[in-house]
């Protein structure tokens, strides 16, 4: 069962929001909806109690019941080719940063490549985008966003979590936040639609965690190395300068220390 909400502040993002009291995974619900009909562009599936959240790299996304936002948006960005799909991830990560900066007074809100959202060195939000590709471009996209809001105790398995409450000492109203998230994402999607690619790419770099800073990373064998992030390749790989060489890394080939 869900409650249907209609957001008045947006043109399409979250305009239709299906708010579930409990849900296994909002990405899974979005996928089931898509297999049955064509939900309106920007339809949001929202819950504050997600019990089997999916994370990146096959991980689970843990969230205490009633404390956080778990939302998935459905988009049909056919105008983005398969080769350029990282642009969508960049635009969404920027929208989530815009949103978090409205509540957390910090210059330290950053995107950790590819699209984790950090405050300082702690993760406050995660994004899982699942695209269905056709010859013409991205046929549909499920944009899953998990944001730690009022949770203060986290599973020990998680490396460095934080939340709105941990950063500010305040409690937040989840439905109000969810509506504002839609309003923050929409201009970034519209910029994407208007082909403002260079703007999105530059903004992404300007918000990128450890950009142009020398740091230690681990390779896929767990061996540490020193390098400096100097950019993003067109397909979304991370470009790291190691000594005098520029090396490209895919998701599984590098981890941050
Ligand atoms: C990550 O591993 O950092 C990505 C986490 C993404 C979690 C969100 S919560 C809403 C949506 N539904 C899911 O099952 N996963 C995403």
C-alpha cells in the first residue's frame, strides 16, 4: 500500500510520488512498475523504512526504520547515449549535493567518485542508478538515492557513515526533505536535457572529493599507491596521475583509503 503525493514545486521530478510505509527496495519497486506500465517521467517511489536496500557493487544499503530517506526516480533519458551515461550520474550527484548543502552548513559536502556523497571524510548518501539501454540511448533509468537523515547509530560494518543529525545535532522532517530533494534534482536534469554537458562536467570536478590532491589509494590487489585525481574520462573512469603517468581506473580497480 502506498500514499500518492503530488509535489507542487516541480515540473516532473517527484510530481507523482508513491510513498510506501515499508518497502523492500525502492529500486526493485520501480523496476516492477516499469515492467507493468510506463509511469510518468520523474515518478518517485519513496519510503522511510526500506528493509532490503540495494547498494553499489552488489552490496546492501542499510537504513534504520523511520529515520532516513530511500527514494527511486524513474526517468526516460533517451537523449543520453550509452557511452555518455555517466553524465546522468554526475547530474544526480550534483543535485544531491545541492540538496544536502541546504541543511548542512559545510564546505565539505563532496562527491566521492563515482557518486557517493560525503561530508568531510564521512558518507551521508549513496546513489544506485540502474539504466536500461537501447540502440537509441537510455530507454529508462531507475535513480535510487539513500540519504542518512535522523539516524545516529550505524552498523559497525559501515566504514564511515554520517547523517544530517550527526552533522547538525538536529532532527529533520522526512516528507519535507523528500519534497525538497525532488526540487533540487530537477534543475540538474533540466541542464542535462538542455545539453549543458560542459557545465555538469565542470561542476562535478569542482565538487569532487580529493580532486587535485595527492592521496593514497589501493589497487584491486589491495596494494597502496600514491596518486592525484586529475579528471574523469568520457566513459566515467577516474583519471589518476601516478608519478608522471595518467592512469584510468574503473569502479573495481581502485579504492580510497
Ligand atoms: C551505495 O552503495 O552507496 C548506493 C546506495 C543506494 C541506496 C538507495 S536507497 C533507495 C534506492 N533503493 C535501493 O534499493 N537502493 C537505492
